[in-house]
C-alpha cells in the first residue's frame, strides 16, 4: 500500500505540512519580513514626485501679469482689464505630462511704479522670474521704465548674492502687434524688443542669463509652453 502521508493536495494540507516543519517564531519572522518588504515597496512606488518652486511675474501696467497668474491656475483668458494693487496668490500646482510643480504662495503686484519696492521681498534664491513686456506699449517712458525695473532685479540678485534665479522675458500682446503689423513675425518682434531695450548694456557686477519669448496669453499653446518652462526649471 502506498504512503500518502507527505503528498499534499490542498492548501490546508500544505499549511499543515509547513506547520509541522517550521516553528511558530520562524513563521512570525518570515511574516514580519514580508510585511516590511511590502511597506518599503509601497513607500518607494508612491513617493511624491512634486517639487516646489517660487515664481514671480513682474512688469509694467497692463503687461499681462494677472492674466498669466490666472492662466497658470487654469482659468480661461479674460479680455477685461482690472488694475491690480496687490493680490495674494495662494499656493497652487502646475501639472504637465507626469510632472507636478507646487507654486508657492506669493503676490500678484500691480504694474504701478510704487509696487517696484515689492521686488525686494519677492525675489529670493531659486525664484523663477517671468518679466512681461507688452509688445504694443508705446508710452514715452516705457523703455526707460523697463530698463530701470530690470536694473532693480539685477541689483537684488547681486546684493543678495543669489546664484540660482531663472529669468525669462515674455513679450506679451504679440498677437495684437501682429494683427497691426501683418508683415512681422514673432522672431522679428523679439529682435525689435531686444534692440529697443538693449538690456545687455545695463551695468551689473554679475550678469543674469535671460531669454526672450514672444507670446499671446490668450493662446493655450503659449500658456502650455510657459508651464513647461517653469516645470523644466525645476526638473532639469
Ligand atoms: N490680446 C492679448 N491681450 C492680452 C495679453 N495679455 C494680457 N492681455 C490683456 O491685457 C489687459 C491687461 O492684462 P492684465 O493681466 O490685467 O495686466 P497686468 O499686468 O496685471 O496689469 P496691472 O495689474 O495694472 O499691472 C487685459 O485686458 C488682458 O486681457 C496678450 O498676450 N494678448
Ligand atoms: Mg494685474
């Protein structure tokens, strides 16, 4: 007659065989190791991928600062102009592809000259500065005023020895400029504004790298590009 005593055909049988050969403390230890391994894997797989970033949006009156804050927060373009004094921007997130950046709470300051004093408090280490220039701004003092604001930014960076600030110049209202000057292109707008502002001639002990972009803040694609710039500044 065959001996079936060690042949297991069911889970109960298996458990009983293991139980017969492993003492209880060995099973408890093995269970503990499995639980710890599972916990480690869960923590690893679900570790947060979001990063935080300080962003400031600066520029003259009606350059598009409030519009850009609203667009970055997911609101539709609004063509009504409401002058800002000083508004609070609560913390919010920007998502693009699988990346997420938490934009720290900050302020939306008006473009009036009296708010330039706020630059000091807003620009810190690792701040991403978006400086807006309205392509259609033909006020007499526009050039001198923009240069004075950029000088102020460079002074803050130098005086506070900030090594890690990002600086982008967005030429807004480019769509309006194009519709008034149909023979122009975005590349030509950038060249004209670059020449007109001549920011390279501003004296500062340490230069800050900046790039120009021509944008239309009513255009989703342009907003998406700006979001990408902010996200890349964190992840790259
Ligand atoms: N067509 C067009 N309109 C824009 C663009 N950017 C802003 N605007 C419009 O310009 C006006 C002023 O925009 P705001 O965002 O309020 O400007 P701001 O810089 O916050 O102005 P202040 O708060 O006074 O400093 C609004 O009517 C916007 O709809 C753009 O790229 N294209
Ligand atoms: Mg505003």
